[in-house]
C-alpha cells in the first residue's frame, strides 16, 4: 500500500507547524515555502487522491486492456481517499479553532 502522498502531506504539515511555533524544522522535513503554499500542496495531494478511485473504477468497469484494475485495488484507493479527506477536514477544524482562539484573545 502506497502512503507516500499522505506521508508527504504529514511531513509538510509538521514542517509548517514547527515553523509556526518558532522551532527549527526537522532534518527529515522538506523545506516548504510559506504556510499557504504548504497548505495548497496538501489540498492538491488530497484532491489527487480523491480523483484516483474514480479513474480506477472506470478502468475496472470498462476493463480497458492493461489499465484495468481489480476490485481490491479500487476499494483500497477509495479508503485512502476517504482517510486523507477526513485528515484534511480535521486539520481544517483545528485551524479554524486556532483562528477563533487567536481572535478571542484580549490584547
């Protein structure tokens, strides 16, 4: 099972988190740009994972030559897309909560 996309997204989020907290980024973390670009890259990766099951399902339905996929591959792809989307929603919820906490702070 290939989880490299999720691992890359997690490492980008960890790098952004460490940069936001003022810590030096880990040596294993990739050097991303600003927070907006890291977030956009993560969303793009989730979007790509969301589109993959649709392509695999269509390939399975049509049985088009060497691009045909079996049911287990389609189901694994659907689950990976679901997990990555749920993770993105949780990150969004935490960002909204952090934003609300910051906005409610008295200066």
